[in-house]
């Protein structure tokens, strides 16, 4: 799998980060239109984030997590829409976790540079690799979604083998993989990544 140039494209492409914000706003609009389970309207209740693994020129796009709150006084339940920028409550942004995990599989020399750039310790990268191969494959999401891949995905090479299955240029493939993973990024559906 060729991940050559993916690092530079990710670091230097502010439009890419803006696109992820746009997708998150679209997902929030869908969640708002569905309303609360009690039948109440959902209002904006965004909250600040201080995530790690964000390029310096794109920090402004990751400082807020879109969220919704029920307008009914006795309910006030929070709804966290799916996201392409955040993987549940993780401190590192989703795209950094994916990008490093994909590049580690390809053993590109840029991985150590990428890890240094974003302050991701090699032990953290090892935990991510372990998570993809154990906890992720045990999720209800993956047990259902793996049927979308034919031939079956080699789970010992996740997430790189999923990345390779998406079509288009590397950044488009990265966005499509993030979109594929949105069911595990929101509210009660979010999965824990250690």
C-alpha cells in the first residue's frame, strides 16, 4: 500500500480540515432533525476540546466538539452527533490516529516524523495498533460492517487494509474511511480507545 505523500498532504491542507468540519456540521444537522428520543427539539450545546495530534495550522478546526441538548426541561439529554474529526472521547483527533496507524503498517520512514510532529509516543501508537486488532474487531459495529468488504479484510493489518479498499486519491480515501467509522464516534455508540 502506498501512503507516500499522505503525511505532507495532511499537514499542509487546510481545506481538508475545513472539509471535516463541514461533514461534522452535516452530521449534526441530521441528528438535530431526528430530535430527542423524548420528542423534544435539540439545540446546540457545543463544548470546547483541547485535542492532541492537530497540525498547528489547523488547530482552530478542532477546538470545538459539536453537540446537541434537548430543549425539554425534564429531559435536557445531550446528543453527541457522529464526527469525522473526533473518535469518541479520545484526546488525539481521529484523522491523526488513523493516519499514523495506516502509515505504521506501511512502515514508511515518515511515521517517526509524524509521531514527533503530533507528540504521539511510540507506546501510544502500539496501543492504537493493538486496539485496531483486538477491541475494534470485537465491536458490534465491526462484526456487522466487515461484511461490506469482499474479499474479507485481514484484521491483522487494520486499519491499513480498510484504507486500501477505499477508492480515490489518498486524502479522499482517508475521508471515506473516516465516514465509514462515524457510527463508532457518537454518543452511546462511541467506542473506547485506550
